[in-house]
C-alpha cells in the first residue's frame, strides 16, 4: 500500500474503495473465513493492509466487473487503486470549463424532467442518481443493463434498489415512467469522468445541490451554509489543529462536517475524526447522508431527522462543534423537560438563539471549541432573558471571540451574520477578541458577496495571533478590524458583544437589510396569527355550543 495511504479504514471507506455496498463488507466480516478483526475495536476501524491481503484472493465476478477491468481482477486491485488515489486526495478544484460542462449536462436533464417533476424535486432526483453512480458503481451497471432491456421504471427502481438508496429518497422515483428514467440514467451516465473520476462526480453532485438550493420556491432554500462562511470557520478551528471528534447539531447537507474532515485529513490522513450530526427534516437528512458518503466519511446522523436535544439522540462530547442553526427560530419543541436544563438561563420561547448556543457549550469536551453562525441581533439583543444568558456565558469564560461578517454572503437573505467562537467554560473571563470584518469581501454578482482568500487569512491570522500571543506579526493589519476587550469593558457595556462597539475606527452600524428582514419576519408572524383567528373563533363557538348542552 502507498506509504501515505490511510492505515485504518471504516466499513464505509472500505466499501467505497472496493466498489461494493457497505452491506457486502458486513457480509465479508460475518461470513468470510479469517476476515481481519477491527484494529481499533472502539471505533471499528480495520487495518487496510490486512483487509487488502484478505481480498487479494477474491476475484470480482464477471457480471460485476467494470468495462476496463480484465478477467481475474480482484477486490484488492480495486482497493489498491482507489486507496492510492485517496492518499493524494485534495478537496475538489474543478476548472470553470469542467463546471460549465457539468452544469450544461444537468440543465439538459432538468429540462427533460420539466412537467414531470417540480424543479426542486428534479434536482433532488439528479443528486440521487449521481450519488448512485459514484457510491455504488456495480449497482449502477445493473441499472444501466435493466434500462437497456426496458425492465425498470421509477417505481420498480425504488423497490428493487431500496437497500442501497439513502433514507427518505425512494418516493422521488415513484410515478417516474420508464422513458423518463432512461433519459435520466443516460444523461448522468454521459457525464465525463475519464480525467478526474470521482472528483467529477462529486462536482456534479454539488452542482445538483446548487440547482436544488436555487429553487427559490422550494422548501430547500436553507440546504447549506455559504462556502465562504464554512471556509472561514474551518480555517479558524480545524486547520492545523488536532481533534478526535467533530459534531454539527444542525448540519444541513453536512458542509461543515465534510470540510472539517478534509482539513483533518490534510494534517493526519491515517485517521478520520469521529463525525456526528443532527438534521431537522427527512429530505435534508437524505442529502446529508449522500454527501457524507460521497466524501468517504462515515458519519452518525442518528436514525432519522430530529432536533439534537430530542430523546434518544447522542449525548457524547465533541472536540469541535461547527453549526449554522436557523436564525431567530421560534416555537422549537421543548424536548424532554426532565432531561433538559439550561446552564445559563432559560431562553425566551419566541427565539431559540441562546438555546442553540447553550446546547453547543454543553456538548463541548473539556478542551473543545465551537464556531456557531448567529444572526447579528444575538450579540446585543435587549431581551432581558437573552441579556442575562449572554452575561452568564461571558462571566463563565465560555465566549472567546466574536466576528462580524459582511452582508450578502447568504443566497436567500442579505443580512450579515456574527461568528461566535466558544470554548468549554473555565469559570472566569479575562478578555474577549472582537473582529469586525463587515467591510471585507467582494461582490460576485449584484446580490451576492464572497470572502476572498486574503480576507479569510486576515481573520485567521488575527485570531491565531491573539491566541498564541504573537500579535506583532499582524498588528498593523489586524488593528483595523480587531480589538481585545477586557471583562471590565464588557461589563461597562452591559455585556453587549457586537464587535463594532469595541473595534477602533469601526462605527456602530445599523444594517438596513437586517432591519428589513426583522420587520418582514414580524409581519409574517402577524399574518400567521391573523390567519388563525377564524379557526380559534370556530373552535370557541363549538366549545360554547357543547357547554350549552349541559346548561339547564
């Protein structure tokens, strides 16, 4: 095996290398004579060299061989080839021409599905098919053969391939005619992977998700966190730092998790961290599951969708937590009141921001750190409960740094956000670093902004310099966007944590887009309440009539 190939692999990684399903690996382990036992029993990781030696005598059946594989090819041959590629694997950097070609192919398929499926459903369906081709090449070959013979339509496919389809995806195919399914399979099959292989399919998968997210009328507009935000947080907390576990309590499609694992692989390719997360709804759960497998990551997302504090979900601590929970979300389920307690105070029912922040702190390991994306209002809200919680978090030493990012980074909202860098509480606070980066970035379109590499590097060097004490290396540049405030200053400002209140030369700014979004949210809430009035009145009349029947 290549010298820098990973020595320990999970079942999911081994299945990916060998081009089989994870169930096949389980069967090898259970029924295969002398199949190696896990080298790491706690995490069930296998020694790659031992497994490869075991597979060297097991030829790939003729009906499962790929077109380029000669007779006599063994599963060990596949593992050696794939693991060698994996050892040198980098995050995908497809050229613009590659992305344009993939977009063109996907747009043709979306056009073919017009009138058959809604745009969002069509993009979801394409992501499943790209996933199937990438993660289950043998089953993809079987599907192509059945399509060729005209023995499969959408319903048959959903039934016969149920064992390998991600959860909550089969319904996307039911009602799909044989002709439409054939066009989709042929279209996905025509995506050229000759030069970049799996990287091309990963790019195609990501582009399908981008089309899904662009469907503004769909329910998937918050599928992912913008790439610049993900990159910034991962650069701050995961790059060049050791962590054994990473967790995202609201992981959307898994962007934070996959990026953190890629960062860890860059420094220690032999061992992936333990990966876990929670997803709120079924459709996004399916996408996140596929995304993890596309990146060769074995992740525990729970048995199904749900809030992280729901009964029966994992309670273990994590070294690294990255999250972008929904902004200002209200009326979250209460969870189990006998289990749930709030370290710093019960948050208001109309806004869950500080429920998320407290939950993240509770899940940190003793030396853990977290990065949480929050609406700007959380850093300085005047709500009495939120202000008290914020003060308690600060005094307990759980807040390390706050970073204001520029507006227009998110596709479906123009409001700026603040990154909260949290740590396991120490019981006291000496100082907090404030970074006001609202003036960084550049517009990529009329409505969208991005953070350039030099922007994220400036933020990272500012944070790293403060943490390591090497402030002279960046003092001149960092002085324009950052300041360290003592606990006495923070107390004087009544625990307001808005960076613009502390950074020299940074004027406190009232963002009109943020104000507008808040007003719009209030109007929508008012409309919702008004819409319930007739139902309440009808129910009241019914109760009165029932009561009158018992009044003499």
